[in-house]
């Protein structure tokens, strides 16, 4: 009966039948039954029943090699399933802790265990742990498979070790499309768009059939390089392959929009992208960049009318539009919306856009409130806040905040000096700075001198820059 259950993959019934046998006093069970029940426990990842069965086997006294092998497999499968579950559900740290406990229990993982462990390292960006796992694989002679190859390449890419990822990729005897795509994605996301396109167009991969992720990443690389012609070729390939999913469509809209082909972007958007917020964001951002701010606001209004939920990138774009239009009233209503929808809390993009919007509208007080509530700040936010004080002629707060900015190792831009206008005080401040100023700071100051026709102070800035770089021809 147990054998019949096993042949029909009825693993829960196997355990139930075995439990029934034990309850009726049938304790003289042979190794064949033990092997089948162990297999059922492994398939169901039922570690509790597996432990009970282990006790029965020990009491039985004479397990053969099949039973002993089944015990090992059961433990490995159960541990691995738990680790996979944690990593797959965004609990990568817990997955690594479980792997450590597994090794403490003297249970060695297999290649499938290690795929999840390497993936966890990639998600957490912990290079040292990932390198240790890679060394463990080599030391123990664990056979690589396409999943493990891809996981290692992805881990090194996400940890910023591009060269090591490429070494692994080049050493593969037969890299598949998934690993090839992982390399392209890594290059594109790590700021190496030229390498992404070079790998995509490599003759070695002429016969490879890209998937939607491949095309999306290649389109991202085209966008970064402003390569509209190649982007159009990828568009043609997408039509030939029939990839009409939202990921590729959004990447196409983004590519056309950022490469200046706004009409192409709008055409694709209208045909395919009504439910995808990423495509809406790309088009709204493009209207802002192309000087069509009002069209961007109209598109945002349409998004809300179609009951779609904007994200933090949407709000950062429309707030920037309000800043460019000087529309303080609408910008304030968007501020309230971001608070209501929970999009402002600890979000750098929205916070920066709000500070910039209020500062450019002359509302330094509101800008200061947002600035003070933002724990993580970038150079754009600092410059916007300082510029807000400067445009109102608030020299004391301008200098105080500029001092704080430099202490935090951020560099001011030329807009600060242009708005402040009080260039003599600014030069005195630079001379008294606790850290040595660099040429970029003097370059920003020089631009401000040009705006306000203070060529005497500009000459001072040029001399300072020449002192920093005495061998530079300029």
C-alpha cells in the first residue's frame, strides 16, 4: 500500500498510513518502508515527522545505506526549503542565519542551498559573505549549474565588483541567456551602459534569444547614452519577438522621452501603458525636461482621474514642475497629498523636490521645515535650501547653512553665489573655511562673479584656482 502511494506521489498519505501502522503496534518495519517514508518527509519538508522517523530507525537498529542516505537528503531538503522560503520572501538576513544554523548542525548544503545563500548575499550587498560562499563552493568541489553561475554573477554585480562578475561569466563553458541577461542588467544598473550594449551586440551571442528583461536593460543603456538610433532598433526587435509586456513598454517610453523623441513616447504611452505608473512617470518627467511643464501637470491630473496611484517619483516630478512654474499654491496641495499618502516620510526624492519648490517660490520658512524633517540629505537639497535663504537676502542663515553643508562634505554650486550676490562676504567665508577649498568651489564662485560683474573678485578666484593647479594650462 505504501509503495502504491509512493508511485502516485501521495506523500501525505504515506505518512498517515505509516503513523496508522505504528499506532496498531506494527513495529517490525523494514528498511524499504523507512526509505519510502523518509522520501515522503523530504518531499513535504516535514521535519517534525522526519525526526520521529529518525528515532524509529535508531530503535530499529540496522538501517541500510538507502535509509542513511534518505536521512541526509531529508535534512538537506528541509533546511534548503526553509532558506529558499526566507530569501524568496525578502527575509534574506534570516535565510543566512538559518544557513549558519544548518552548518552548526553539521549538515552540508547542496548547490540549490547555495543558490539561495548567494542570492541573499546579493540582496543584502554583503560582499565578504558572498566571497566566502564562493570560496566554499570551490573548496568543496560543488558542481556549478546555470542557477549558481547566475547567482554568483548577480552577487558580484550588485556588490560593485564588476570585474569579478565578468571573470566568472567568461569562464563559463556554456553561459545561457539568463546569465547573459544578468551581466547586461548589471552593467546597465551599475553605470556601464557602453559595456551593456557591447555585450548585447557581441557576435558570440548572435543566436541568443533575448527576453523582456534583456530588452528592458538594453533600452536603459540606450537611454543613458542618449542613443536613439539603437533604441529604435531594439524597438523593432521587440515587435519582432512580440514582447508587449509593461516592463519593455515602459522602458521604450522612457528611452524615447529622455532621448527627446517625445511624440514617439506619447504614441507608445497612449497605445500600451495606461496601467503602468512607471510609463506615466517617464512621460511626466520628459515634459518637465523639454519645457512643457503644463502638459506634465495635465498628465498628472489625468493619472488621478484614471484612479491610478502615483508613487514618490511621480510626486518628485510634479513638484519640480511646480517649482519651474513658480506655482506655490499647487505645490503646497501636492505637499499635503504626499503626507496623506505616506510618500514623504524618509524619501529623499520627494523631500528634495519640496525644498526646491518652496525655495524657488520664495517660501524659505516652509523649505526649512521640510529640510529639518529630512534625515538623509543630498547636495541638491542643501543647495536648494541655501539658495532659498540667499534669494531673500538672508545672509546670516545662508552663511550658517553653507558652513554646515561644507562640514558635511557637500559642495556648493554656482547658483548659491549667483543668488546671494554678496560675493565679498562669500570670498571671506571661503578663505576662513576649516577645510581647504577645491577648484569646483572657486569655479562656482567665479560664475557668480560673472553674473554680478565682479571681475575684480573673479580675478582673485582665478588666482586661487591656479594656485591649486599650477601645472594646468587653463
